[in-house]
C-alpha cells in the first residue's frame, strides 16, 4: 500500500500576497496585478521591489533543481504567487485562486461565475496575450 499524500496546510488568509515576476516586463503578471488593484488588496511585487534581485528570484523558481516541497509542486513558469505556505503558478490558476478570496468571483450562489471568469481569462490569454507575446518573441527571427 502506498503512503498517503502529504496534506496541504490551509493557507492563512491574513498572510501577505507576493507576486513573483520578471522586472521590466508587464506581461502575464499584469493580469494578476489588475485583480489586486481592483480589490484594493496590498501585495508585494518582486518586479517592482526587488530591483536587480527579481530576475534571479524568478529563475530560482524555474530552476530544474527546484522540485517543489512537501505541499507545493515545482513551478513551471512565472508569474508565481506566494500566499502563506502556498506557492502556485500559471495565470489562470492564480486568478482562480485569487478571485474568490478577493471578492471578484461573481455573486452567483452556485459558483458558476468562477468558471465563466476562467473562460474569459483563457480567451484573453489565447487570443490576445499570446498574440502580443509573439510581437516581441518571434518564432524564428532568422526567417525575417
């Protein structure tokens, strides 16, 4: 019989929020910032507060040697959100986590508003943000 999975410790809702993202690039981190700003909730933004330490911090999370910990899987790509003992990444996942906590998930009682919000986010990422991304990260600059 396999050992039971480690149980995730419930994050303290009073814990500070920390957004870990590249300095000088609004990118996908901007979608997370918009939620915090709309809700008027304070957060630390390493892109703005860590100066020349921000990029190494992001790279540390993405390092192949970073295998996560007992309660958090490894980070694939920024942005990264830290909230208490929780570390999560990927914009849709972060927004799914934050929207209810910040009172921005909709008012419906059955919870479907959260999924409608996720639809909008995924559409924005697929149809808008990815297109903007390609303007400064072309697939093959040698072909132009």
